[in-house]
C-alpha cells in the first residue's frame, strides 16, 4: 500500500495538483522497509507518467483556452510559450522544479514537442531529482 501511495503522490505531483512526493519518499526511506532502488523507480515512473499526462493535455488545450472556466489567462499562456520557445526543449530539464516544472511539460505538449525527446529529457530530470533526494537523505540521516 505504501508503494502505491508513493506512485500516486509522484504521479499527482507531476500534474498541476499541489502534492509533495519527496515527503512520501523520505518517509519510506526513513522506514528502511523497501529497497532504495524500488522506491526511486516507483517515484520516478509515477512522476514521469504524470508529466506525460501534462504533455498530452498540452496537445489538447488549444480547444479550451477561450472557455470562461479555463484556469490560465491568455497572457500567462503566452509567457510560458515565450519561455519555452526561447530556451527550447532543453527547458524540459527543469521539469523537476517546483512552480515552473509542471507548466513547462504542459507547454511542451501545446507546442507539439516530439514525445520521445520529451520523454528522455523529462526522465533524466525526474530520476535525477529523486536520486538527489536520496543522496541528501543518506548524508543527513
């Protein structure tokens, strides 16, 4: 059950939901009940899949942007597009960061970024983040 919770938190944290998968990962690392490799793999897969959902939503978002309920203003969408166009697909390496990471993955879909390049760069970023969390954990605890 704990591993499923880790997966769900990691998946949700990669979407626009305000979840913290790092806290769940740290809690499980402290328990020493699971192999570290499994924890990092499960968190990474969940987080990467959540980013893939964002990419897909970005592909489909154009049809909804003029709706009253749409949560992002035209100005904010344009700013995000300008950022992505300025820095290109390499900005996907920032997909692990709070606040800007999730919108970057959404904008990548909106701008029709190649899915396989998206997947490789997001995977590097997300796996790297969880490895860093683990390395910090072993140096603190």
